[in-house]
């Protein structure tokens, strides 16, 4: 089934792509951001999560990263706050 026939976000991003971004970022903080084409944000989430795991708050950053990846992918797929 072509992507054009699958449910899509308001910006035309395939719905499966939204879930992939969230799942990637949930299991490896920042990976969803890399998938969305945001390597700097991905590195920030990854190292932030790594740092906070040492004080037992890494799950907070992992959850935040997963939610951010889904929200960005659902929107434009490349972040609404980046300058072009």
C-alpha cells in the first residue's frame, strides 16, 4: 500500500513515520530527533539523558525525547522552531 493511501498528519507525514520517531527516541533518547533530521537536538537529548541517568532521572529525558520526536514528526517533520 503506497504512503499516499495511509493515514497522514496535517502536514502530510505518514502516520507510521510518527510512531517510528517516538519509538526510536523512547528506546535511545535522541534517536527520534536524528530520524527527524535534527542531529543537534538528538545529541542534546542523548547526552542529557546519559547525564541524568547518573542521578536516576534519565527516564524523564527519555520520555521528553519520545514525546518531542512524535510532536515534531506529526508537524512538519523537521521542527517548527528551527530557522530555515
